[in-house]
C-alpha cells in the first residue's frame, strides 16, 4: 500500500471525545497518523464537536502531548447529515430522515474513497447506532483493501466522564456522572480493528462516480436482486434500445439499462431472443466462431435485425450483399461512421475477435449500470461446447446453427423464456 495521507472519518453524537480517543489509540498502535479529520454528525453534534475539539482545544492538546503534527481540521470538516427536506438534522427520527441519512453517509464514503492517494480510517466509536451501521456498510461497499474500520475500547467508567478525552501523561482528574473522580492518567484506550467484507467490485461503475447521487436503498435492493436470479424479470424495449429490470416482488422497474452502439444492441437482442426460446433444445444456437469458420449466418441475422429495428428495406440475399447496399445508401452519412465501420468489420462474416469484442462491450455496459452480481445474469457466457464436422461448419440446419467447433453462449437466468419479455417500442 502506498498512500500519501490518512483521513480519519468518524461518526459522533454528543461525545466527540471518541475522536481524540481514536487518535490516541492510533498513535499507541504505531499506525499512520491522520493528516485530516472529517466528522459526520447531527446539527446538535456539530456544536459539541466544534466547541470541545476546536474552541476548547482538546484536539491540539492531544497532538502536542503525543508530539504529533497538528491535524487539518476546522468547522467545515464537521459534516451535518441532511433530513428528508434537505435541511440539517438535529436528530433523525422519521423513516424519511433515516433514508436521507443513509444516502449522505454512503455518498461521503464513496467520494472519499475515490481518492487513490488517501487511506480512510473509519471509526464507529460514536454516534447513533443507525449512523454507525451505515458507515460500516458504506465501508463494505466502497472501502478498498488498504482502508480500515475500527472501534475504541475505553476502561470502564471513563466513557461516562464528559471531560475525559484521552489518557494523559500526568495526573488529571475527571468526574463521572456520579461525581466520583477518576485519574485520566490511569485510563486505557484500545483500538479494536474491525474486519469487514469489501464488496466494492459489486458496485456499478456509474455509482462510483462522484457526480452521481446515491440512493442507498435502491443500490442495496439491486445487489440483493442479484442474489435472487429467480426473482428477476426483464422487459426488453427493442427500438428504444433499453432493458427494464424488474423484481417479481415489485410492480415498478428497479432499473433501466442501455447498451451503447446500434450493432452491439442488435447482437445482444439476437442472443437474448435465443436464450428466451421456450424449448431448451432450441437455445444456444449462437456460438463463438473459429478461425477456420467465420460465421456468415450471424452477420446476416444481425443485419436483418438492424434493418428491422430501423424500418429499412435493403436488398440482398446474403449479409455481405445487404451490408454493401447499406454502405452505399442511407447509412453512408457521416453521423453513422461508427455503424459503417462496424458493418465493414463483419462483412466477410463474424470472426472470433468480433464475437469476443461484442460480448466484452456488452458486459462492460451492463457492469457500468448494474451491480456486478446482477449484471452476471444478463451477460452472455459459454454454456456448452458445440461440435460440428467440416461439412456443416458455417451452415444453418433447422433451428440449430452449426458453425464449426466453438462454444454456445447463453445467460444464467433459471427460466429465461418466462423471465424475458420483448417489446417493439
């Protein structure tokens, strides 16, 4: 691991002493000293944090006593969670406030972990239980291998002392809620490292981008749907070039995904329609071509699908002839250069590289927009090996196309013929 700095990200409530306690424990453990601090709290908690850490000087006093550099920290680094109305929350009480709180914490962690040169040390030592849960879960979703999650354990009795901030080098007496005096010098503070499962690879690439807002519940619902492929339903809008993602437990679509590129979309439609055949024996007709048998039939089918979706009438008995007529006609327009290049590339038949590139692009599109475990059910992968003799390579026999030795491609939905619906809008 090589990072330039460590950010201490903490949840606090009415006792911001958890920040100084955590810093003390970090020093005692010999860990990298934070160069910055950010606190997530309520509006009431912010007043406490600013008064006790900044105005009363307890943060700087700790740094001086430990002989550590002063840490960049100001009132602007105390982040107040918004409520459902967007205003600062004094104390989240409603369900809507908790939704807003979760979104804010998730977004903060997402934004901070987007800096590859900053290590995050997240502390769960303070604040409300729901806030610490969301921070822990956000670290699980966005945390990297070098980020850390911790809690601090303080000697019994000292947590109830409002004037205890860390074990002092010299005698320093503080009173607990019962009025009994305790010597801060004799307190022990231990850093408890919390192991957590890192699921960053599951999060869609678009969600990781800072400019995009996060809806915590929506993201979690999509990840959970990825673990229930039997509950997944797709509504494929062929001309609109998009797919609506449904759960059988919800009437409204949970997500909408788009496949970029007209030809890639047509290719994806062909494979989806193949996967949705009612008879399992009729599925898997599309195989990856081999270097000895380019797939002219796939080229023809793709061009026919392309012309169908765009209401084009193109003459020609083969894919090559239709492509030549397309290139010499309407789609020779400058704005369709990417389509022209794509058609030229497959004019002589689909090559192994063409097939792999199309599958790779579609997979990338899906994983940008959906959690990885959910996208995995929509990605086409080899499902079985197909053997064909030289006399049948590249020819179509009934409903099954035999195109030489290769792998038939399919998706992992349990019952795709029941789970996929096609619309022409």
